[in-house]
């Protein structure tokens, strides 16, 4: 009986220890934050109206890996989605267009992001969108992962 | 011997008073003690004018850094990766009180090159309010009364701190971040009360002003800026196309996030009220949407609204009329008038009779203004305002609406001017305005979804247009005419102070601090901090010497959303430094 109790306590300790592990570092989430993606797509990735404009829901989007990569690198001229590739519109890697093609067109000019993301970071953001957001509902686990620690923002999820 | 004892007692009492007590009389007479910067705007009338003149046009070129201090609290929280500095330092008897974005208060000894006396950290919750503060992790400063320092926190508290020890004596929870109410404004002390404004219109709060009795923390009054249906003005919130818009007033915005002014003779508080929500869908909320985009004149003891003046009824532009109100006893059209001045985000500066609210003049202070053809010279209403319509179109190409989702206006949604404060020079009867010379596109997205706590309540959003620049603009209060402009490559995002020395101190958001000639706005001096400047300068005296102080640290909404209209500002890194300059 005693051994059983000790084993039970050990098991409870192991489970609670596993549950209290801080969320694992996610390079994609880190790049998502660096790029200020949450400024428009929000911390939950569900987008919607905001100061950054009406942002796409990354949870409901049907874009595939290649399309996501392209849009993050090149932005979407004519919308508030900025480009994150430092060389976008300097050469013709983005839709075959350069800055000179937008001269005098304030409505459609490509908007520069707050911070550039390199190729590895863009790939990581795409992985994060596909693995943690796309087709999924906002969960408490995701919320805790985003904020990195317990917060009232995750209550009720 | 007796003389010695009396002198000693007198000196002790005097020094005790000087260090321990900020009386209501001291606050009322702040202008008579220009060595101090005793209230948020320097004086309760909101002038931001200093009577000091040791630093003047002739010698300002010799201005140098006297001392600096690093301010903490740069860390982010919620959706923000860093906090900013938007505070106005308060100075009394050589001691300076400043805040960081998270509401920590620092007391520096300015007579000892900025030696830190104490720091009060209120342990502000970072993530919960940080996830719903619309426009940055900010705190605009403290107020002094008796032996205490009164301040706010982003998570909605009023904090009363012992001025000598830095110990918290009292805290009162006023705002609720669960419904996106946060506090960024400095408090306004009136008698023995603290007046608090709230932020959160972009998340659909119902704005208010709250008066706290500092003796025990109890509520004197709370006045909502958006009336209930059975209150005067309640009929200006009608039902739109969506069934849930019948309750539009409950989420009507009308924030009060910039501190107001007070006239002791009339016993009236003047406070600006922000935009209605949802910001970009005025069809959701037919009617004038009182008291959004208005100035309120409130009885200081009861909070009762005595009169109001609305700048932009049924606003579709996010022309948040919240910023400061400047009370002047000045010549207007040649007649001595008790006026209240206000430079609105809609690009017009206004002078009203502050006893009655009667419109006196309204003049564009921006280079380009196209959302209306002008103001009615008798009422001050936009000429395109149609009293027979519940939904205003103004100049139709300038706003987004359901039949035409996009439109471009000048000024844009960040306004011709934002929260950074104006300055008024009574000697010159001149009103100095920090200007954002801008245009931006407005995109309407019908507010079909019901209000959800802690989600944006915008009905659309802005889209960046042409490059945004800025200026400092001088207006003659007598005529209401623009008389000078100091052009800037970037918008003015920090605010101003004017001095008896014939100077206006200003800043550029990429880190340059400048002194301008009050008569013609020519630049006389500059200093590069090489960080963002989003805070107003002040001037004060310590140890018999005049200084100029300003906080430097990138903050606010600009770095998050508007950088693509100000190329070059993306290179500015966050920093948290207090600069103090002297001759």
C-alpha cells in the first residue's frame, strides 16, 4: 500500500511537472512577432479589421505554402500587407515588378514592413501558420504559447 | 537668540512646506513659480508656457546636455514588442517626477545631476491590457497634490504615492481591461480630487470621466461621454442596418485619453472626447453621435455637462477630438475674450467662448484639408454637414462607406494633429501647433459582427497613402490666421513648450530636438538624440539655473502601423532616456 501511494505521488509529480513546462521556443512564432504580424493578423491569427487594415484570417485562409511564402516576401500591393523580403521590388522577384512600376501610384505602391525577414524566418513563419493556425480554432494551449506565460488573456478559452 | 530660534523655525517650516506639500493654491498659482513645472500642461489653463527667460534667442545656441538618465520599462507586453515614452516631466523644488510606459514613477534630484531618489513600480499587468491598448504602451505623466504623487497605470488603476518615500499609499481600480478600458492619460488634480480619462474606443468602450476623492479613494462622480437613450443627446445614436446596432451607444467610444484643463473662476473642467465607434462605419450609428469628437465643459464638483461643442458629427474618419483644451483670456477679433482653443485632428483649429461654447473662429492649420469645403462661420459646423441626414457624407470621395468602401482624406486618420500638445504664448497671443501633414485612405468594412469584448471595433481601417510630413504651425489667436510654419520631413509626434525667452522647443520623431524662434519659427538650435522622440519638452529651474527636459523613446502607434508612410523612421530603435539641457 505504501509503495502504491509513493508511486501515485511520483506519477502526479511527473504529470504536473510535464504540464508546468514553459512552452517550447518556436522560431516561427518568434519571427511572427519580429515581423509585427500580430499588429494586423492579431495575436490569435484570426485577422479582422484593425489599424493595419482588414487583415486576412490565417486560421481560415486556403493559401498553400508557396502562396503564403510569396505573399510574405512580396506583400500585396494595393492592400496594407507589406513586403518582408529586403530585395523585393529592387529586382523582379516579386510579380516581375519593381518600385519604378509604381511611381505616382500611391494607392497601389508596395508597403515596406516594420522589420525585414530573411528566407529562414519567412519559412519559419509559414511553418507556424500551417502548423499552429491554419484550419484550427484558438485554443488555450495556443494562447499560452503566444504569450509565453499564464495571462488573463487566455482565461475562458 | 530669539531671532535665531524664530529664523530656524521659519526655515524649518518653510523647507518642510517646500519639500512636503503641494497645496491647491500652489497648483492654482503655478505660473507665479516658473522655476517649477507643476502640472501636466505647466498650468491648469493648458498653456505650456514658461515664464523663464534665462535661455533665450540670444544664447540658445550654447545649450548643451547637462545630464541624462536612463528610464526603464522598455519591455513589451500583449501585442507590443516595446513600450514608449510619452510623458511630461513634473518638476517641483528641484525634484523631477517622470513615468515610463508601464506607469513606474521615477523621482530625480535635478540639483544633483539627476540622482535617482526613488522609483515606484506599480507592477502593471503587461499582457492583459497590453493585448488591447490600441496605440502603444504609454503613460503621459503624474500630478502632485499635498505630499503625494498621483499617477495611472495601463491596467486601469489610480495610484497615490508618498512623495518623500516612494511608497504606494492608496490605489483604486477605475478601468476594466476585460472590456478593453485602459488608462494612458495623466490625472488632472482639481481641489482634492483626481480626474481620470479612459482609452479604448477602438475596442468599443463607452467612454467616461471619473472624479476620485483623494481623501479616501471614493467616487465623487463618473460622467459618461456617450449618453444613454433616455439622457440628453441619447437620440443621436440611432439604429443602423444591423439589429445589434440598436445598442450602438453602449459601445460608442468617446474616449478621454488626454488630460483636460480647468478654469478656477468658472469652476469648469474642459475635456476633449474622442472618436465614435465603430470608427470607419458611420452607417452603423446614424445620428450625430454625441458627445464623440467634442469638447465638454463640466461642472467640477458634480461632473454635470454644462455645454458641449462637437467638431465632427457622425465621424467616418477617426477624427478623434480628444486632445488638449487651451484656456486663454485674449483678444479675439480685437475684443478681450475668455476663449478655449483646440487644434483638432480634423485639421481645423477652433476658438470658442468658454463661458457659453459659442463658436468664434475655425481655421485649417494643415497645408491640405479636403474632407469638407469649410466651416460655417456662425456655427462652426462643417459646411457639408446636412442636418436632415442621419449619416453624413461630407465630401464623398474622402470617406469609405458601404456603397463606396474606399475614400482618401486629408488629413488622414492620424489627423492633422494627434495627442502631442500645443503651446500658447500670451505675450504674442500666438498658438503653436505640432502638425501631421497627412492624407490617408479609409476602408469601410460593414460592422456586421456583434461587439465582442477585447476585439477591435472599427468597421474598417485606414490604408496608407502618400508620404506623411509635418510642421510646427503658429496661429495668431486674435485673427485665427496661420502666420508661420516650420516644415519637417516627418510628422510632429512629441508636442511643444513656449517660453518667455522667445523660444518654442519642439522635436522630430527621428530624434532631433530643436529650439525655434517664437516670432517666425526659424530654427535656432538643434540636438540629435538618435532615438525616437514622442514626448513634450518642458523647462524648469534648479539651483537657480534654467534647464530644458524631454523624454526620448520611440513609442505610440506610429512604429506599429504607419511607418510605410514615413520612410526612414523604420530605422529608429526604441530607447528610454531623459535628456536635460542647460547653458
